[in-house]
């Protein structure tokens, strides 16, 4: 029997129309570095997005599912592009501005982007690439920056504000298939070549609803979210879409992502929520320790993208800011889990839940698979690779123009589940604890050592600012851990002290013998520890290693 319900497509267009009308008075505040930030209501942003869609169609000739890229910071114009492009049926392609030039070129060519909307401040990055981007016919520049850098380019150059000025504020939005492409994002390539994940209207819609559920971020139009996680990093974790559904106000840092301006933004604009990777929170903590600021408005902070050291959570607890751990990937839109403890527990009882990656929402099915392909129980002990499936989880990668979708066997199981490459355990009540990424785990004499556990233990030492542990080749054991440590300013802890500190928390056979002090841990384009670089530095003899 068929249902008797209406079959209404779940589209980004619908989210736009809802946000700009029902939540028309909610605001996007964008930091400008000047006395006053830029403030725009959802109604204005929606109107301008509509004008942008008209301009893209009538002036640039964007048609069908052509790709329009953005090379932008988090700001109101970027949100306008987020809604204009998919709503007209085209595909939004967010470009990661921290990628090396050759990867950006590869990605733009692979996606065959026809136009790029770029922030003026990023023209020094884009301009030299343009001769290598034959598909890019149009460049639209928004915000301050030196336009003369584009002199001589073959692409047509447009000024964002001039382009949209005077355009109609209505658009006859097409009836879209909810399964068609709305946006795409390439994985940041920590694990090899970038791979294109293509989100559908439907996946974005359903994911936004999940982001808004109380068991996830659970915000309302009374909240303001400081969206630090870049719009080029998995759609800023879905926040621009989620906010237009429920009217959550957004505070956008634009290019002011250093700890000092972030601290100032929080004190002045008093957001109730924020979202960012752990390295941002580490930096902000050092900043407010040196120059105290009022962070008390932030009731909840979503932290993910890499494991959050428990010591960081404790430090923020003391400031009255509760970090809530979340796990996800580009391939999972990204919301996969969030670590809200079950009801009815004391603060002390909540702690072991808070330091997990969290539990799965109904929309994400999970299973653990052992080395031989066997399914492992959710007993909180059996460690295996996490595989997931759901309506906002990728089932393939984009194959490029005319190419077939890619389903590499190391990323997708035969029955279509996503192999996350993350290793962990799941408790009987569905809380995921990741022990490592499969490629970072240290395989020592047939046993596995978790690099994340060693890092967390090291970062709990008061004199350690950051620590990254990687596997290095060892004649006797196959692999052993190498600890690279960044000390706090003025700290003098030596390796023996750190090793003794670890010995109180970690089994003796897991303790690193190789140690190196480093000025900073190398980071990937989205601010995660770049262990590939550390392994290479070690192999090339660039680290000053002491053996204990
Ligand atoms: P990339 O794979 O290029 O780093 P992603 O942003 O998609 O790009 O990264 C997803 C990966 O980040 C996950 O597979 C996982 O290893 C890691 N990750 C994300 N959130 C967490 C978390 N809360 N704890 C530990 N690791 C995390």
C-alpha cells in the first residue's frame, strides 16, 4: 500500500524561503575588524541571495547543475552564495582556502567550476591560479582587497555588490529533485588525494533537522552561534542551513580567526554557542589565560573534527564554558555523534560520557568491524573500524565530469556502508569512543597503542601546550610511539618527568622511548595535527630525537 502523504521535495530552496520569511528578523553579524561589525537580517540575506541567483543566471549564464565555487571566509555573502546557488539548481562548491595551490587547482578542474566567488582578501591566493583553471569563466569579487591582482586574467571579473544591485528580489525557483546535487566539498586530503563528496538537497535538509535537535546542538532563535568552523569545511558543520530552519543568529568571524579577535568577539557580541576544532579552543584558552575576557555567554560549545583532550574540557569547565564533543567527517555531512550524557547523572557520573565522541542519532546507523571483517559487539571493549550508513552519509565519491562515481573498496563496504577509517569501541548504550585513526594507530609487537590516548595523557600535564604522537619504525617491535611535545612558554619539564607522568596513567609497555621537543605541531588545512608531516620529519632526520 502506498502512503497517503504528500511527496514534497526536501530542498535548500525551502530552507531559504522559510528562514527569510518566518525568521526574517534573525541576524548574521560579520566581523569587519572595524568599530562596528556588519549586521544583516535573514530577510536581507535571503533577498540578496535571490538577487545573486538572478545575476548568476542572467549575467553569468549559470545553467543546470553547473558548479559555482566559493573561496571565502565565514561571512554573510558566503551564506548568500550558500542559498542562491543550490536553490537555482546549480551546485555550490566550497573551496578550502588553506589547501596547497596545486590541490586547489586539481579540485577546481575536477569539479569543472564555471565561476568562483572570492573574497577580495583572498585574491592573492586565487589570482596566480587562474591561468591553470580553464573552466573558470567568471570571477566575482566580494569585500575589500586589491582588484588589480586580476589584471590580465582571461576570466570575466565582476564586483559582487554591482552584480546583484538592482536585480529582481524574486526568482521563479525551479522544482528540484531532492536527490539532485546541491553542494560539494572535497575531503582535505589528510589521507591521500582529495575526494569529492556531493551533498543532495535531501541530505542537507535532513542533516539540518538533526543539527537542530536537542540531542545535537538544539539551538533556537534565542541563541547566537559563533561559527568558527569554516564554511569550506563540511558546510560549517551544517550551521548555515540549520540556522535558517530555526532562526538561530550567526556570528561570523570572516578572516579574524586569531585568538585575540575571537575573544573580543565573544565578549562583545555574547554568543551562546560556538563551533570549532580543538586547536581553536587551545589557542583561545592560552589567550584568555594571558588576557582575561568574559566568555560566560557561551552555554554550549560544539567541538569536533579531532579528538578533544579531556584536559581542555576541564579547563573550559573552570571558565563556565561546556565543551560538547562531536564526531563526524566530510563524508558524514558531518554530524555523526554528539556527546550529551544520558539524563539523571551527577557531574561526576557525566564525565566518562562527555569524554567519549558521543552517541549516534537515529539517522546514523553504526557497526564495528574487526580486522577479519567480523562484526564486533557493542561491549565498550571490542575495538574495530567504525562503519556508518544513513541518509546524510556518502555512498560514493564524485568521479569528475563524465566519470563514474568512485567507490574505493577501502572506503565503502560491499553492502554500501561508509568505512570511516576510525578505530574505536562502542558502549552497550551506543556511545562511541575513538581510540585512533586506522592509519595513526601504533602497531607494536602485535598489540595496538592508541596515539590519541598518549596525546591526551601528555596534554594533561600542566607544562605541556600540545603533544602529537606518531608511529615510527622499530627493529624489535615493528612500530613504537614517538612523542613530539610543545611546552608552554617558560616551562622546563624534561622527558623523564613527562614519561613518569605518563607512567601513572598508561601501561608501561605503551610508554614512548623516543621524544622530541618541537616549537609547534604541524597542522592540516583544517587545523588538525598533521601526522603525515611529523612522520616525514622523523624519517628525514629533521627532529632532534632523544631516546630514554
Ligand atoms: P580529513 O579526513 O581530510 O581530515 P575530515 O574533516 O572529513 O577530513 O575528517 C574526518 C576525521 O576527523 C574523522 O574520520 C576522524 O578521524 C576525525 N575526527 C572528527 N571528529 C573527531 C572527534 N570528535 N574525535 C576524534 N576524531 C575526530
